[in-house]
C-alpha cells in the first residue's frame, strides 16, 4: 500500500519545476498523498500549471508566509475541503539581494528582519496553524529545508546562514512543544541544488563544484533525492524521528577538507 494513501499534505515553497518543494510534492503525491499546493503571489500561474501534472489534482491556494491572515485562510480551506492536514512542508526562504552580495558586516537591520521573518519565524506560524488540524487526525509531521550555512561559513550566504541557524533551533523547540500531541518537526539539510533561490547567491556554481569534488559520493544531490528523503521523514517510516536535521548532501558535511 502507498505510504501516503489517505494522507493530506500542505506544501509551501513551490515556485517552479526546479523548486525542492515541488520535488517533495511529486514524491508524496506519487506515494498516494492528497495535496494543497500554496504559492506566493507572483508564482500562481506556475504553480497552477505544475499542479496539472499530478495524478490527483491538488487544491492550489495563496499563502504568503509573512501574512498570518493568508496562513490562517489556507489552513481553514484545507480543513474544510480535505478534513484536516497530516503533513506540512515548509520550503520558503528569502533574503534581500544586497544581503547576499555585500560583506556580512553590512547586514542591515531590515535585511536581517526580513530574512529571519520569511525563512525562520514562518515555520512557527505554519506549525501553530497546522497543529489543531493535525491533532484532529491523531498527529502529524512538519518538515522544513535548511542548509549547512547555518553552522559553517559559505561565501555570500551571509544573513541566510543566520536565518538557517534560527530555523534549526526553531525545529527543536517546536518538536519539544508539539511532540506530546504526536506532531513531529524535522528538517532536511540539502546539498546545493540550482534553483531560483540559489541563483540569488553569488558564486553558487563554485559551491556546486566544491561539493562535487569533495563529497564522499563525488557528486551533487538531485531535487528528487530530497523528495525521497522527505517522503521518508513525513511518512510513518519516520514516526520515531523528531527534532532532527537530516543531512542529505552526498556526505559533504563529514569532510574535514
Ligand atoms: P525556490 O526559489 O524554488 O523556493 C523558494 C520558495 O520560497 C519559493 O517558492 C518562494 O515563493 C518561497 N517564498 C519566498 N518568500 C515567501 C513568502 N513571503 N511567502 C511564501 N513563500 C515564499 O528555491 P529552493 O532552493 O527550492 O528553496 C526551498 C528551500 O530549500 C529554501 O528554504 C532554501 O533555503 C532551502 N535549501 C535550498 C538549497 C539549494 O541549494 N537550492 C539547499 C539547502 C536548502
């Protein structure tokens, strides 16, 4: 039986066919999940077009994670139309362009606020909205996406590294808070993948080359591989795992040099 049959998931972070959140949508839909795909304003057309490629047509809804009203409305619709939510994928991150090109000491107060709000606080807001719907279904699983730049310094990753450190701490505090309600919260720390968000990081192709040369598996990861790992963590196969950051990076993080 498909791992996700009878399960419903709400996915934040699909912008186009390269989005990691889209790979997770495909991986969970292929295993039987019914989905709500949300979009940030300008990506509506892309997301609607992609949604037509899934075997079971998902509900497509707006959800800008800086708006509590849009978050509440998306979960209310998911509740009405699908009778609750079993899993949530948080694949949203953003930093102002200047913050990813200027020296780190030039990080602005506003740039810091925006990066932390969109990329880290939003996980708390989504978890708060999802928890009652998950509880109705006996529990649930929440997954976010992070990067090794939370612990190590990568050129130009700057304030996004700080946001990812906050995001990973948020995973642990949420896991502790929601665990008694049988709601799990985890992160996948993905190796670098050429996506729209990655294109904003200066010198990203150098990062890809370094991973290819030094990762134990001597290659980069593919979005579909993040999708498979996500399906594991979101499904009952991962039901004893919470508060974890799973490295899916061809082993790069273990390399000393
Ligand atoms: P992407 O550009 O396809 O996805 C980023 C998403 O964030 C977009 O869908 C965008 O609409 C969404 N977003 C930004 N601001 C938002 C807002 N206010 N409200 C709602 N959504 C908003 O790029 P991606 O690489 O697939 O990024 C997905 C996640 O994976 C991000 O958290 C990113 O940091 C993380 N990640 C990416 C890589 C990589 O190399 N690509 C590696 C590790 C982690």
